C-alpha cells in the first residue's frame, strides 16, 4: 500500500488471509475509528494475533479491537539495537510486559537478560525505577565508526536503552518513559507518557503529547499539545479540571496548545525534545499575552499579582491577564480567595472572577467593595430571555461557568448566588424568604415574564418555590429546570435491607484483596452522614436560640452552607400548579427512587424528565456537563418557541430592552463587587 488507509487495509488482510500484523498506536487508532463506523469491515478475518508497537494505546481501544477482530492484541517493546525486549502477556494490563529473559526458550535465544540500572550504576531491586538495560546475543556489539556514541550506549557489557522502567513484585516489566524525556520541574520528575495516558482518556481528545518548556526558575515546565476531536470545544480550563483528580498537581501541564496534528519523525515516532520548535512555539514559558498596559502596579495590585502567581504556579502574572485564560480553574479559584482573605483581610464573592477576572480589576473591586448583588451575569451575551440559575447548597455559582458556556453564546445565563457569602449579611434560614429576595433581584433585570428559571441540587428547590410565587403573582414561568434536584417528597433513602443487599452483591464481585478498602469506604461514608446530621441539628438549635432571644447571631455562624443544609432538611414542598423539567442524573445506591419520582406527585402540570449522564456531583463537571448543557439548551429552545407561539414573537425593541437590562446589571455587578 502506498499509504495506510483503514478500510483498504482490512480488505487486504481478509483477501490474503493474513493471520497477524503489527502496528503503532496511530495505525490501531485509525482501525478503531473505522470499525466503530463500519463494524462489518471485520467480517471474514482470520487474525490470531495483533502486535502493538512503539507507544501507548488506551485500554478501551485494545478491548474494542480484540472483540471486533476476535483476536488478541499484545504490546511489544523492542528497538533496532536489541530486537525484541519484552512482550505483553495475554490478558495483561496495559504496560505489563514479560521481559525477554523469561521468553528465551520460545525465541531460541540463550543468555538474554533484561535488568534495571539506577543512576548510581547499581542494579535496582524490584519496584525501584531506573534505566532498562539489555545484553545477549541478539544485541548489537557496537555502532560502526562511532566511538563516542558507543561510550554512551554501553556500560559493562550492557546496552543502555534510554528508557525508564521497573520490575514489579511479580517480575513483570513496566515502562514509565524515556530517560531523556523525563521533565525535571524544579526537582519534581514528570513522565510525559503518564500525562499523555491520563489526557487521552478524555472523550474529546484524539491525540496528545506532553513536552517541556524552559522555565526561568523551575528549569522546565510541563506543556502539552492536544489534537481535539472534530467539533470539540476544548479549553485549558476544561483539560486542567479533567486532569486534577487524575494526576498530582505538579504533573498537570501549565500550557495547552491545540493543534490539528502532532508531528512525528519518518518512523512514526514522537520526538518530544524538539516538539516546541516543530509546532512553532517559543520554547519558554510565561503568562499569555494580554495586550494590556505595562504600567507600574499599585501596591495593592503588586500584592495581588504575587498571590496570583503563587496560586497558579507561574513566574509572573500581567495586570491584565485573565485568571481563566492563564490556566486558572475552580479549585485554584477557591485557593486564591482563601489567600486574599488571609493576606488582605477581605472576603470576596467568587463571582468577581467572572466580572473582574484580572489583577487590575480585582484590585479595583476591592477598593470599591460593597455588599454584592446576588445576580451574576455569567454569560450576558445574546438576544434570548435570560436563564436564571440558583446556586446549589454551597451558595456559589462558579461551578456554572462551563454549563453557561456550553449552553450557547446567544443564551444569556445569570447565576443567583447566596446571601451571606461575604459574612456581612445574614444568610437566609427560610426558603420562602430566599425565593422572595431572588425574585426581587431578578425583576431588576427582567421586570415581566415569561421567566426561565432553574437550579442545580438545592438550587432547584429554591427555583421551585420561586416558580410558585411567580405564578401566584400572575407571572408566566415558561421553564422551571430542576437540575437533578431531590423532590423532598416521600422517602429520602432506601430501606437498610435494600442498601445492605446492594453492597453484598458488590462485595461478591469484589476481589478479596479489595474487600477491606471497600468496607472502610462504606464505613467512612456512613459516619460522615451521621456527623453531618448532628452538625445540622446543632446549628439549627443554636440559630433558633438567637432568634428567640433577639440576640445578634455571632459572625462565625453567618455561613450560608449550614443555613442551606438546615433549609434542605426542614423544608416540606407543596404542590405546584405548573410545568417543570427534571434533568435526571444516575442515582446513588442509598438514594430512594422518590428523590426523582416524587416530582410526579408534586408537579400538577406537565413533568418532562430528561435523563443525563453522570451522577449527582458529576453533572456540572466535564465530561458530563456537555450532556446536561445540550439537554438544557434544547429545553430552553423549546420553551422559548412555545412562549413565542403563545404570546406572539416579541418586537425587536423588546429584545433590545431585555439585552440592555442584562448588560446594565453586568455593569452594576462589576462596580459593586
């Protein structure tokens, strides 16, 4: 074949009755994509074996190819100088290889050895990483006419592969990366192959390559080139948030570069050391250019800039660099605000990062700070009526950022944050008072309906009460979106017998070595729920005491999270004479079906149920937020179409007035926050 083409290749091996072939990750990924689209291409194959060479391939792709081709996919490790070094055993985990020294009888090669050599020249014991070295009759004796190269490549009769790895307690060889490719980030060693393997599990990433950039203080910093799937809208923040629970913090790339293809050498291998130059990237890290002023910072700006740089782990932050554009994410935002509160003594609403996401604007907001409005225009652009989304039990709306972006650039999205986050105002302890206050704030932006409101988790209950009050006042609620909100009707948890039965079934399917950890996790979760119940009860008793005695509530109790928990435990929902849409996530084992089914008893109008992927705490995070956003966008479109059909299409002047209202609110929020 003049070039590799999956469909033609599959036809060739069928026609010629081939029984095995080998190929690199790119080739096997192309076959995987072809078979997903045309599974019939695998018919008539006579394959007994597929060898995967020269790189990492995701376990799910290997599993699919084995099923589709009805064969075994084995990983091999070899080089031109040594021949075959190791091969994956049948049914092994990815990266678990049988060294050549245990296979010599099968290959008729005597006295072949594979070992691990540490940096001090000693042979490493089991579990200790080092350089993989090989010796035996199949290894070359020398490079011709290259004495300097020979001095580097051979030591005491062993050939140095330049690859890092280790033997486990069972004698299996594990590859961890190239010695020369290990990134030294201020003394912390990062294996690029480990980072690649983590990001390649993201459903919207086709290919990726981790590589180093020069750093003025750390020596090297971690960067990554990413090839997104067609139509995927990936950002630095999405990928950073995806990697945070999967890698140690120092291993997460500080720069992502989105490319259509990752360059490889003629042999199809990735050359990380020159990748920055191949991609036309300056091989030195620094803040993204913001194009702002290079003026001298004020003392407050200088202090904030130092805090930002430490939190983001970059050497310098420009006054006009946007927090999210230079790699910041939700978890780092929490750390940032804690640091600001500790060092500056100012408790700021998280919404500032939406409206004032630079050092200069944050400094301005601190100097002009007053009690913040509860409305946060997360995505103020567009002519459509705004969607008002109430905070969850934590009170903040920072977690709606991705949802607002994915719902669409033409759909205004206003978050409603909780009162009391700045510890200046008292948090609400009655859901009716909370709903009334949020309606008053909402009407400052949109005086008349139809309204499009909703909320995630606890926020859905608040939106439910808001809808009741709006309808009682004669206003139209075109959409009430309950984002996996528990109904509060019927039972909250499954009977203890069903809960035990569920976990007994899981225990039977769990390997004996994992049973202690499984039981420990269940016990920890159970104790945590008991402690939370006691804490909420104590908080409620203390709060009612201060209310009953007309005493000032202490500052340390003015926290919205326990107040919201108290509301959640005590609020009894009433029937709603209107329509609602429930975005239904996957239930936990302990959650009773009434948490979703109860809405059928409460909503007296039409209840639309839209199943979404992921469990409760996952649906506002990638990748599941994409499913939620698509369903919410569709629900909004249908509700808006129905509202227009009912009342007639609004005039251009009406849409213009509404847009100006959202933008005006945005300006007010910036000056207030």
